[in-house]
């Protein structure tokens, strides 16, 4: 996907080749907008390609559900849009509860989510054991989002990148951005050895590195980088359809897992590790992995004897209110942001890309995103 070193112009420049940036490039081309995507490494190489792969709506802040619903529609149309399904399995997402306190919260969430067109089915007692016999005895209730599921993060973002390129987008990989400035009506982006790019619209979707770019436009945010702790087991006969997650206030207990059709069980959650955005490295802490194992066994006792064959991490970006920054800059015309998805960006990624394309094309969006505006951090900057 590399191009030659030269000055190029387009309607839109996207900085960052994760799922948000790649899907935005694709949907911008569907709207007839010329687009250049600049990625320092390879498309989908960072958080978008190494995350757990959850395609879930339940458990999100209610104000995120309209965006999540928009994304879910796109996930269901991947073969039509991209020519491949990215191993998306709409096999459901099951959120489990160990205590009466959190079961009550789950019941309230299910009632509230109906207003956002998310319908959840609750299971307890014999119905729970009959439907999900692999769950541990400590689970007292579970909430099923039957239309959710999981997909392969290693496939999804590159698929959007390839589709965007086939549609006419310039996808510039191995292209490091050195400087960005607004000159008149255009943004000018200088890169290392790949020339200069100009466009009247700029989308910053560079994950954990977006904070520095936002600060350069006078809009700093309290963005931090962390490394999720992931792993995968040896394959066993396919039995677990939905992706599973634990609802609790104890960070170490918030494990999750899913089984792929090949039989391997992918897992993550619990305490996050360190991430270094300067070195572009996230680190697996063996202690975190050892802490995950008994908690996974509590969730699904059958995973206890399984061999662990690989662990990994990635660099994710987090904001203190657990909400992303999405939408137009408060200070600079033509500038849009999409970052800080707090470890929950994979499912909504295609919806974010579609919203960004709509914002560029029409100046507004039918999906409510105002709670995610960067202006919410302005009081802290003023203080």
C-alpha cells in the first residue's frame, strides 16, 4: 500500500491506520471524497489488530449505544461491503454476574437498554445451567445480547484498508508524520521521506498517539496508554458460542473469553500492563497472566487443564471518564478527532468510520455523539 515520495492533495487526510481510520477512508470513498490515509507502520498493526475481538454492545455506556447499533449493522454487512466476513460470528455476548448487587445492576441495564433498541435476555437458576452448562457455579445470573458476537481483529482493519484502496483511497503505510500545520484553508502534513500532503479536512485517529496531535492544536486531553493482557489456549472441541465477560467492580476479576471455530480460546481482561508510546511497545506481565488463569477457571471451569500457547499485549488509549473523543475540533475548522476508546473501540470502530465520513460530507451526523466532544476537557485546560 505504499506510494512514492511526492506532494499529494485530497479532500481528507487521515492520520492513523487503525479500524477507525481505515473504515473512515472506506466510507469517505463511498461518498465520493478523495482521501489519503497516513500510517506510521502497517494498517491494523496497533490496538485495532491485537485486541480481544469483542463485537459487543451490552455493558457500554447507554449514550454509546446509538453508535454501537450503527456499527453492528455494518458488521452484519461486511461480506457485502468488503467481500469478506473477518470471521465475525454473531453468536451472542454473555455478561455474567457473581453477586446479587451486580445482578440487580444487570437487570436495570437490560431495562434501560430497551430504549436504545438493545434487547437482552436474562438467565438464572435452572434456565442458566441448562442454556450455558459450561459456566462456573459462582455465576448466579447472565445477560445475553443475542445479536452481538466476536470477530478476528487481525483481519478486520486490513480488510477495510484493502477495500478503501480498491475504491481509490491512497493508503500510505510506513509513513511517519513529522509535523502538521493549518495553512489557510488547508492542513499541511509533512512526513519522513514520503513528501508533503495537503487537504482541507484532517482526521486524527492515531490511537494513543492522538493526544500529542490534539495538544498541538491547543486541545490537550488527559490521555493515557495501557497494555491489555491477552492470551490464547490450545484448541479444544468447539463448544462456547457467545463471547463471555464478567460484570464486577474488581478490576482483576473483569476477565473475558471467546472460543473461535478452530477451537482455541482467546482471553483477556483483569489488570492492564504498561505501554510505552515512545518505544511503541506494550508489555505482557507474567504476574497478570497468572492472575487471569484462576479467574478464567472460575468463569468456565473447563479451561483449567488447557495449555496456554501464546500471550501478547498492545497499546490502548484511555480517558478518565471512560468515553472516547469523537467529533469536530472546538478550535480548528476542518479538524476531526476519533481516539481514546478505552479498550472498547473494536465493536464501534466501523460505526465511528461511517460517522466521520458523514461529518466530513455533510457537516453533521444522524448519530448522537455530542457526549464525546473534546470540549468536555476545556474546563480542566482553563483551570
